[in-house]
C-alpha cells in the first residue's frame, strides 16, 4: 500500500518503522528540516511541512491509499520553560484536519484515514458512570476541544469508499526514544509532590505505544470506521495507580487537584469486540518493544 503519515514523533516514528518492515510505500511529514535525514532512512518520501499547508497536503496525499494522522504539536519554549500554546496546538490538529478536508477530493485513491486522538475529548463525560464511545463528549478545556473539532472534521470526510477511524488513546507509555520520558515511572516521578490539573478519581487510561501502532495497522487491515477508545485493561483510578509508582520510587505522591473533571470509567470493549488483542493489557511490558 501507499501510506502517508502526518507526524513522525514517538508513535508516528514507530508506526513508520513497522510499516517499512512490512513492505509498504511510505511518505512521511515533519515540521523540522533537521529530521529529514533521519526519516529518509525509513520513508520513500519525506515532506517538510505543517499539516495546515494545503498545497503540500495536496501533494502529499496524491495517489495514496491511506492517510495516517499521528501529529503532535503546540509545545513552545518561553522563559526557559516548555508550555503548550493553544493557537499552535489547534493549528497542529484542527489545521491539519481542515487542510486534509479541503484537498481530499483531489485524491480519490485514499480509502482510509486513521487519526490517533485523545480520551481527553470526553472531559467528565457529563458525569456518566460507564463511559463508552456512545457517551457524548464534554471537553473540559480548549485543548480537549481541539480533539473533538478534529474528529468532527475527519468524520465529515467519510464516504461509501473512504473509511475514517478515530482512536481516543490513553496516556502513551513504552520504550525510551530520545530524551523525553516515555516509561511509566519516568513520566510519573517528575510529578512527585506536585499538584497536577487532572482528576485522581478518573481511570488510569494508559496504553503502550506498540499497542497504538498495532491498532493503527489493525484499522488499515480491517478497514475500520468509527470511534474507538484505545486504552488497556488497567481500570484502577489514577490516584491509586500512580501512587504505587511513586511509592516504589520512594518519592512523594502526586496531588491531583481537578476532582470531577474526568470520566468515572472508560471502556475498551468496542475495539476488543472488533477483534483487537492488546499486547500489553496489564501494563507489564513498560520500557520494552513487542512489535
């Protein structure tokens, strides 16, 4: 297949490697020219672009069978600290989806679009006790609203011949790549003793990077359509789950300061009913790859 991947950071890069190993013809984008050399070792074509660039998007998707959206963005450095800029964040996600929507009719060969979004789109899910894909989203911040807006744009592109699959992923963990903490402990320990703006009574909602890659491939192979929660089987609440990690590391627990802002539960039943099998259902393979 001819597959275009928009975004090649942590999950996108692993997906690129996996698809290359399985013989697909790959185009990939990056916003950083200094990464082109690295990506050229894996991809047949590297395009340096923002997802919101319509002319480059038109060129990128021409003749492709599948478009994968694994973009990330919005992080900027200000006064020596990295912070999220809402305008850049929105451009990275909504801007990319709008760009694709504007030019998709020029690429009739595209039969599948897959987007890896976020479970944060649910917000507190209106206080629902059992949250699944039929539960209305009630995003609790402008950043969460970005995911809902992106999903809506993409679902508007579905036709009889073109499927759109959206994954609402949990917090992604896995093997270390580069300098950004990726393991569960590595992500958790820096938050020890800090107040974080999340609901400690919400489910842990985590998923291994390689299960995200596998799910993307699963969507392509099964031509999945619709919305799917992509979290593993760990159903414990954030506060208790992450306290085990901080206790084991001998550091102070996290102070969760947004009670009621997250869903009470989150189901992964739909993706499993479709036939997907998690490689790390219980989060016991942190730090390793199983692709």
